[in-house]
C-alpha cells in the first residue's frame, strides 16, 4: 500500500516542480530567487561530492557579471546584487562538506605545510576582527568589504584537503584554458562588432569612467571589467602552458593554438599590468623556474619588480611631459586634499586616447608617499584604518593603509613564503605531473606578486579563487607527489 501511494506522490511532486520551473522561466525570477534556487539545487550534490561544487564554483564565477547584465533587461540594478554571493555560497558549502576531512588532514603526521594552515587561519581571523574593531568605516560598509577578503580564503583549506587528488585540479586548469579562449573570442566580438543591449544598459548605470577610451568601452568580455578579463587570460595562458607540457598529443596542439588567442585577448584589454603579467608568464615559465640557486632567484625577483615599477613610472614621465626634477618635486611635496582629488580622480578618470597616456602610476606614487607619511603616526603604523577602508592600487600599500605595518608585513611574508615553498618543491618533487602543477602554481604566484605592486589582484575574481585554492594545494603538495609516485611504481 505504501509503495502504491509513493509512486503517484513522486509523479505529483515532479509535476509540481515542473510547473514551478515553467512559471519561473516565463516570469523571470529576481536575483535573490535565482541564488536561492541554484543553492538549493546544488546543496545535496556538493555535500555528497564536494569536488562537484568546486567545479561549479570555477565554472559559474566567470559568467556571474554576464548574467547580472542580462538581468538589467528585465529588472533594475539593485544596490547589492545577491548574484555576487553565488560563488561564496558554493565555496562555503564545499568547505563544510570537506570540514571533517580537513580536520583529519591537519592531524595527519604525513601532511606538510601545517604552519601555513595556522598562518592563514590567523590571517582570516584578523580580517574578521578588523571588520568590526578599529575600523573607520561604518559597520555596514566594512561588512560588505569583507566579501572581498574573507570567503575565498576558505579555498586555501579546501586546496589543502585536495592536495592528494591530482585529477580534479588538472581539470580546473583545463577548464580555465577553455573558458579563457571563449572569453577572448567574446572580447574580440565586443571590439569588432559591438556591445549587446544589456551591456549598453550597464554602461548607463556605472561611474567606472576608466572603462572607456575616448568614450569607447574597452573589451571586458563576460567579466566585470577589462582588468578582470586580463587577469583571467593571464591565468588561462598558464593553464595552456601546463596542458602543452603535460597533456596528450591532441591536448598539446589545442593548448599551443590557444596561447596566441589568449595573449591577443590580453592585449585588447589595454590593461598595462595585464600586458606585463602575460609577458612575465613566459619569462617565469621558461627561464626563472629553471634556475637552481636561491640567491640568483632572489636577485631576479628584485630585478623584475624594479623593472616593472620603473617602466610604468618612466612611461608616465615621458607621456606626461614631466621631467625628472618635476616628478621629484611632485612626489616630495605634501599636497593638500584638493591636490589628491585632482591627482587620483580627475587625471585618472579623464577620457584617454591611449592606455599609455593614463598617468596612473604618478598618482599612485604620490598616494603611496602620503600613506607612508601618515603611517608615521603610532596608531596608523600599528592598526591602520581597518578592513576595506582604503584601496591604494597596490596590495602591499593597501595593507599598510588598512592594517598598518603588521598587516603589510603579514601579506608580504605570506606571498614570499608561498613562492619559496613552491621553489623548494620544484627542486625536490619526483612525479612529472605533480612538477607541472607545482610549476604552474609558482608561476601564478610570481605573476600575482609582480602585478600586485600596482593592483589588488587577490581581492577579486579570478585572482582570489585561484590564489587561495592552489596555494592550499602547494603547501601540501608533497603528499600528492608521494601518492602519484607510488601509483606510478605500482603500475
């Protein structure tokens, strides 16, 4: 009798769900409704198969801005769009699904990098504390800013757990290459054919004037901005090099064919840091990682950082017509607030005809000097202004402004420490597949360390997700190497 009743109840339930979905297809759900439906539909599969949730997060995240813009055809732009929380929800659910395994992994004596687990835990707790304490922002604003610092750090712990599973990590990089090619092609469509109606509506709702060159928007594909597109394509180039070095014959051909498309996609964004990042990928991949002396590596890192900074500063001086003496006076002066408004707003947001003529480096240097000067105050030196209170267009100076010297030293120590962990791993790993993965992560860290001189590339997609996940893998990658080596010997 129970079975007889159960069958029609199942059909009735299916029919009800079908009617609900059909209704929502005709009556477009609002953003909050869509987020709720996606979260509920993916909740069980993610808890059962956490790696599925990881795939979903890395596939969905690039297309969130595109979906948001489509909504502007039917709904007005909300003050806070719930759609931006989709990937954070997915990451949180994956973290909960792997929490018990994470606890076991931390207790595992064979695991490595546990000091970094502790350090990242302290980092995350500190971010949360500084959201509520010693923060000059109103509480609602500081909590909103936490979204760009906190949730993706959970990916570090997820990566730490997945450090024994090579296949899903390689799959994420392969997906990155494929999505990168699609993004580059869509960016070319925007450049040569034009923008969609949804994108034009989006233009009318934003104040992001540096998106435009002479009134024409720079290609951004389906991302939130040209800089995000450039960052993703830089990662996709790394992914293509990994596939070209470790994939099968057909995969290698596809990867080699993808690299020019991805590189051209970076060029059309007109993002200078993206151009330098894309070029540096090849230098780090083919030259830097082959160095064996740590002293040579340190010298090269310092030289590349100096060249990156000097190039942008010299370019500003040449294109602005300012001489070295005038630049020295500008940097050494103590301008008033109105001077800073002119330097940091008027100059940077004026319509530019050439990306080389955007004198952003000059304004950044002047702002950095102001922040270093203000950090001489004892309170600013040790506490800063609080989380999210000041974006200085440099990850390192931003941390100085927001968290004082302890915060700046913490992020520098963390990034340099991860790079050193990766370099040591390259010298000692034995399995070729793991070596390629480690090589890709080290190159990614090097590129982000360089680009973060003039940006905050690990506080937004795609840098945040890739940086934290794969560095979680990196600090425990010896476990993967041991497992893969044993499997290879057993075969």
